[in-house]
């Protein structure tokens, strides 16, 4: 079929793209290719309720298998693409077979960084958190009294630490930078999150890196740290970031940076190939960024679907994120890249607060910690291009509604 859309990758962006096309009554043939053995599913609960055993996998899948058949979407699982033949508009599968396309969409996501074998990265008992399989393997290790080492103080590591403590696992978290969340949040936000984890019994060691993991009979049993100490370890979770899955694009000669470079319509340097989600490097406010979030995966993919269906509306990212740790909900509106000023505002409830980010006096983002009102207000301000009155923000007795008047 010459009008076939082939979607490489079967995550959030892939599902959003296919589903939006059908909502728009675009009935072109769609083939969706996924390396995992399960259909598209939500990933955020993997490191939270799924890992805790509070949510079955069936609740994570976007649709039942029958939905794909009813919507004429050919889903091919447990397979992957080896090569894109752009002149012939076809892809080679790992079994050597070829599949033709009229339009190709890369929604290949990102892969967690792993430790090199030279420092013990190939020992048993070392885990990452990205897929259902990762979560299943880690869940089998989470038993009360065991000792978990979390390497990396980003959101994935902190969320896993919170789940581990809930299950009675002893947790040590190390972060090589001066503080946790150093790449993604202010010192104020990091300080609040640090206090919460310390209160739940996590041992936090900032400015501390890993020298090597120590093994016994092929399994991790300890870790030598950069401060010279050696600790006993039963399980390790590596949370040191991700890298975009852009190999296919690069080998096919597409423009690639830190991800697949796309324009405001999700189009790559080949007009027949689009990309969406964590694998992309997209335009935003005069620069190119990667937005690793469910929100961007959905919104960007739906934008691509609209373009394929005939729209020429460019994608204007409006970032938002969230993280659940213990009974704390951190909600983030905007993107704090390049901030030069922060303003911290206490919330109306104990333990709630918001941190507002500015660059040259203009609002960039807000972190809301158990403070839904601050999050909603900040998101409305950002979505509507309204600059808040800092005197109102700085006054904890002032009603945030004033900012929207």
C-alpha cells in the first residue's frame, strides 16, 4: 500500500500519533513496530504504583488489543528495524524482511545510560528503569531489609528510592554533583526534596561518585565510592540519564544532534520522515531542545498527526512535568532553562511551597510542591504570556488569583 504510514517505536508518542490520526478520520494504513512484547503502555507508573504492586499492567495499556484491529492499525511486536532505505522508501526488519512506507514516523524514545563493564556494570543485580521488563526485574529485588544503592539524584532515582523505602528496603543514594536535581531544578526545590527523603530514612550522599562496583560470584555485593568509602550493596539502580535512540536516523543520513532534528511540524531533513517524543531535538524559543516528558510525547505526536492529516499549524511546546515521591506531588509548569532568578513562596498547607523561575525578569517556570493552586496559576500565566506581579508572589497572604485578573 503506497500510502502506508509506518511508525517505528511503540511508546506514548507512537500511540498518540496513531490514535490522533483516527480521531481526525485519517484512515491511511498504519503499521506500528515495537521492540517490546507488549502493546503501547504508560511508562510513568512503572517507577511508582506498578513497582509498588498497586497497579496491574492491564491498567497501564492504552487500549485493548481489539482496538488496534478495529482501527486498522497493524501492530508488530517483539521486532525492530535495522535500516532505513530512504531512496526506496522502505525499512529492513531485524529478520531481513522489508516493509515499504509512504510516510515514516520515528518515535523511538530514549535509552537509559548504563555503567561500563570496566567498573562492574555487567554484574547481576544492577538495574535501570525505563520499560516494563526493567520494572519487573527490579520489583523482584525489592524486599524488606535489602540494601539498594541508587546512582544518580534525578527524578527516576528519587522516585525509585521512595518506592524502595515504602517496601522496607534500605536506600543509599549518591549524586556526583553538588546536589540532587542539579540539572533540572533549583537549589530551593532540591532542598525540599532532600529533606523529604532524609525524613523517610534515605541516606543521601551528594558530591559523591562511584569508583566501581564490587562483585561476588558474578553478582554485585558492594560499591567503592569517590570519598574512599566502601559500602555493602544487594541491589543497584542506575539513574544517570538517558540518550535519544537516534541511531536509525543517523545511519540513514538524517540531520541528527542530541536527537533527531525536526522542524516545528515534526518533519526531519527528509520530507517523508517525521519524528516525535524523547528521540527528537525540536525548536523552542529560538533554540533546539529535548523535552523528555509524557506531555511532549503526546502533544508533539498529535501535532504530527494533524500535519499528516492536512494541517500546517506549527507545534508550540508548553512544557509541564510531574513527579510523585511518597505523599508528595511535584508539579512543574514551563521549562526553567537558563533561569537567573528564583522566588520561593510558601503554600497554604504545611509542607507545600512553590518556586518561581525567571530569566531577565520574565517568568520561565514554576515548581509546585503539594501546591496545586500555584501549579494551575503558573501554567495559566505561562500559557497566556502574562508576567506575574512579584510583590504578589512574594506575599504569602496574597491570593494568587490576583495574578490572573
